[in-house]
C-alpha cells in the first residue's frame, strides 16, 4: 500500500516535513548509536541524557526554526 493511499484512508492529514537538523534529539541519539559496539542487547534509558534536555524542552514548547520547516504537504 502506498503512503499516499494510507494518508487518504486517514482523511488526508497534513504532513509536515522536519529536516534532520530540526530533529536534534533524534540526531543526538543517532550520533551516540553510531559509536556503540554492535551487541545483541538493547540500551534502555530511564531518563533522557542532560545533553538533550534543552532540545526536548524546545520541542515540548513547539519551538520551530523557520530554516528547518518545509511546510505542510497536502495530498490530493
């Protein structure tokens, strides 16, 4: 099933693209993950690392940087 068909089935919700730089928390964890040794065990964090607290606060408050925002995508 295509993404467009799934979106239509959901009533054509507005899709907003967030550039990689805009999702700084995910980017932070990707950088950490790239330095981990590959083991079959999972790492579970009970609390976020201090380094991401400012990013989480900004995300929670809906702070949006205009250079990271592409705008809504309307599927017709």
